[in-house]
C-alpha cells in the first residue's frame, strides 16, 4: 500500500472524520452533513453548534423554512 492509499484509508475512519470536523468548527467554518432522514437535504452545522436543514442551490446553502 503506498502513501496515498494510506491517507485515503485513514481519512475514511470515524476518528479521522471527527478530528477533521472539530478542526473546521474550531476555525470558524460551517460543516455540512448529509441528512439521513431526508435524502437530498443537508444539515449545516455552525461553529456555535446551530444546526439548519437545507439544500445547496447554485452552490449556495439555502435553509428550508
């Protein structure tokens, strides 16, 4: 297994994904997650923990009302 394969395999672990999510939130970014209850919709998680359900339309997050 070469280095790229190792990096890809590690990035798919739950631990690695949790670390990445925490890093993004610490630095003020929004994390987008799939919404398993509603296929085609996503959840935007703000750094303060606020969660909003919506869709991406024309490359912009549009919250559902």
